[in-house]
C-alpha cells in the first residue's frame, strides 16, 4: 500500500498517538500512571470513607492543593496562632519528623499554658500511616459536612495582610500572579483552596471547644490556686524511734514481702496506708569512659596575647559593650552604650578561651573513643535487618582497652568502668550522672536519663524522644557534658563522659526476699568507695521495725506536745534532740533531726493539676516515683486543710498531734492558718480563670482531634483492596 494513502486513511489514529506521546513528554510519570490504572482510569476508587470514594484524581488534586498551600505559607500562618494551629500544620505539611524549632516552640507553649499534653501525644501527630493527601481530603470533608466555609473575599483580605510578611515585602498581586501562572488556575480557585485549610482549622476549634468548664470547677480552681496555708510543725518519723536491734522472724518477713512485693515503694492507698512496697523499677547498667576537665587543662596551651586580642576584636561589639549613664553622678540620666576596654576584660577573655579549649579537647578525645568503640557497629546498623543485642555486644569495642590506649595517646587519664543496676531516680540523684546532658539535637539539651530510658527494651514505658536518633544497647552515647557545673577556673568537679547500655532489667516484683544488686554509680578518680547495694530483705526488715515503732512514735509525739506546752517549743525541740537525736540520725554528721519547721504558702493540689503534671512529666523516666511523692504531698495538704473549720481562718484545736501514715510520721502542730479567697476576689479573677481553662481544655484536646489515627477512624477510612498505599510526593521547600 502507498504510504501516503495509508497516512491519509489512518490520520485520526496517527494524531491520537502523537497527542499521547506529547502528553507523556510534557507531563511525565503521572501521565504513565494514569494510562496503566486500568479501565477505571483517573476515577477509579483508591479508597473509601463512609460511602464516599477517593479516586486517583481526588488524590492528585489534593496533592496539588497542599503544594499551593505550602507555597503560600499556610504552615507559617497556622503556626503563628496557637497549639491547635501548630498541630494542624504538622499533620499537613511536616515530613516524618518535626523540626527541632517547631517542637521546642510547641513544648514551651504547652508548659507555659499548662496544657494536658506531653511528648507522647506530640509524637502521635507524626505517626501517619497513610499519605498526607488522604488526611487533607478527610479533614476537608469533615469541615464541609459541618457547613464550615470561608469565603474567597475573607481569604483575600487575610492574604493581603500576611503575604508581605511572608514574602519579603512582595505584594499580594505579585505573588498571586506568580501562583496563577505557575499552576494555570484562576485566582478564585487558589483562594478557595486556601479557604479550605482555614475551614479545617475553624472546625477543629469548634470541636475542641465543646467541653464547657463548669462554675464549680472554676470555684475549686480559684480556691486551690489562690488560698494558701501556713503551719508550724515538728515531724516525728517512725524511723527515728525504730529499734535497730530487733530482728523480725522469717515468717514475719515472708508475710510482709508477699503482701507488698508487687507494689512500688511510696504507693500509699487504703489497702496500703503506710506506702510499703518492694517492686523493682526499670533499671539498667552502664559502661562508661570519662575524662576530668581538670586533667585536660594540663595538656591545653594557655591562650597567647595575640589569641586574646583577636577574640576581643572579633567579639567586642557582641560581648564587651555595656549600658552606662551619660552622667556618672546621676543614675537617672540617659543611658549610652560603652565599649569596654581590652584591659578591663582581658582576664575574662583568658578564662573563656581556656574553658573553650579544655571542653573542645575533651570532646575530641571522647569522639575518638566513640569512633573506635562503634567502628564495627556501623555495618550492622546499615543493613536492612535490625541487628540483635547479641550481635551489637559482639561487635562493640572494648571500653577498658580503648580508655587505656587513648590515655597514652593524648597524655591524659581516662576512666572506664561499669555501674550497678540503676533506676531513673538513681541516675538523677547521682552527683555526676544526674547532671549530664546531650547537646546538638534542638535548642534544649537532653538529659542522660531520658536518653537511656528511651531504649525499646522498656516497651510501652520507654520515654518518647523526638528529633533524636534511636538509642540502642551497646551503642555509645555522647560525649555528654555537665552544663549545670559552674563555669570558672575551678574544674575539679567537672567531667565529660561517654556511656553505653550493657544490661537492662525491666520492672518486676523481686523473685524472693534475698534479691540484692549493686547500685554503684560512676567512679572518676580517687578510691573505689561506692559499694551501694539494694537489698530487698533489708528494706523489709526496715519497714517492719518502723511498723513496730508506730505506737511508740505516737506516744513520743504526744509527750513532745505536752512538753512544748510546759517549757516552750524551742526548749522541747532541744530536749528531744538530746534524748533521741543520736538514735534518729542516719549519719552521725547530720544536724539535729528534730526542728520546728515553718511551712509557708502551702497550697492544695487539685486532681486536674495532678493530671497536667503527670502528662507533661511523662518524658521524665523518674516521673512515676515523683508522682507517687506528689500524691502523698497532696494528701498531706488535704489533711491539713481538713483541720481548719470552714468558717475560720485558723485551726482551733492546736497544738495537736496529726497522724499521717503515707509519710510514716506523726506531726506535732503548733499553729495552722489559712489565707482564704473572698467572694470579691473570686469575682474579679473568675473571667480570667474561665477563659484560661476553656482555652487550655480546647488546646489539650487538639492532640486527640488531630491524631492521624483518630482522623482515619472517625471518617471510617479504608483503602480499596486492590490498591496499595503510595508514599507522599515531596513538596517544594522554596517559596514563590
């Protein structure tokens, strides 16, 4: 057949092929995706919510809308509002992790306003299981179904105000013209898209504000926050009068142990009024390499005159200016900026440069140690299959040998060793370990205890950390710095450390009375004197001795009050320290154990306050023990408050003896008074408290409403069976 005739006969088919080829060439991979989606094409159902379907076309449009919003700075606008806006921005525009700056800003807002939100709730915002465009479709549909709509005119007025701030002074018209040209759509369509995100925000605000704060709640809150008590007391602990020569029988020990082995110490209740408990908390053992900064100072060169002059020249306007009065004889005269002379600050510069060089050198030494210790772990962590603890242990470097080798190489002593099994509270109470922090991951340093107890072996109890690499057993952590130590020439107590976890013991009741384990902490220089041991048997014996001394303690407290009424409280305190002081001391060097305590500004703790503290403190691995102590303190305040008649400002029956079993003590009260909130004061602060609580409750509920899993559940979302979820398409980072 003649080729020309064939083209004439089939010209429509040829043109169709040409159009398809051109479309693929211009549009790219998305066109190919549509060509091979089957008979349904762009309208084929990818997923469903309720009875509605989500098609390929819906998802592509959602991606484009998110891109437009990103380009128009919607994330920044949302983040400038409140916690709800920040969370919505992170759901729609963040990648897998939060930026350190956004996260720190959110945390500060939460703590400042006492929202009932912790790191665990924040982490859930980033636990997205489907692509972001799906959440956008669902959130938009929620707002639309509720009748929430933001007009294009309102959106235009808002953007006219914010665009110059977001785009370096560019006008609304310039930016909008660029957007219209880039996306080939009308201005009204772009404004409608922006209106959707504002509607989603408005709907979220409405939903999170449905729980009204009652008048009774406000009255109780005002009372708890603004009423305070003052008391004068002498505490009589049962431990002061326990007979240390008494040895309980084996049967008594077994009975006490069996009754409270599955209870934490201090967990007082009606069934356990004294707060007995022997359950063992989460614990871990550390291996460490440490260096004393005082030792490093001997290998660091002293700053030269040239070094100090250069530092002064480079930093004089930033560090060495001060505000002084124009008239030295008139402190109220106008202030002017004065540059301090080099001779005035040379001592400070020498000290600062020396400190910088010491810490930098110590850090370099420990980085060398870390690189050598973890060199063989890198291939394990790089592979797709997660390495086992046994593999990590086998490939981890020898800390003791590394410390010895680097001591010779750098000419400075390095200390290595292993601790005992330490709880989070043991770590935080240690004078070295409790002050160690990791820097470089966000604005706020991270405590060592938070890092260690985030390891996955602790399961659901593991601390939630964000923007920090996962902690693994036998993988080095550090260098860790003691940022709380005073900066100055005295370096004797300052160290820098690298640690790794070598053993883990999850929370559990002790297997028997005879369980013991070392609680030795870090040793740096000096004699090895820390031989602390936790013995379950000794704890049980101690508690039984206190219980046996309970009646005697009550009798001593009553005798004290009688003596104080006769001779005066100061004389009675002196007399009791003479009679019982030595037997009551745990350390012979302790001061007098009996004293008249002046407790001022005591405030009761509400259940709501306790809940906020518990939520925000969840990132602290020692929080459970801290909360148990706070619970006992709350009961103590309530008990004191109950001693004051409702129509009086003072307790009428003092002096008196108050039994308080959670503290295993009797309190001899000399005086007890309260500063009450009157009706006029309450009415003046009521509107502020009501507004604060309603806003706080709304913001606290935001993490629940915007939790990605909750969005999917309440919209009844499910993928079509034949469709596999696809990953998010990366959004452009640069603005128009």
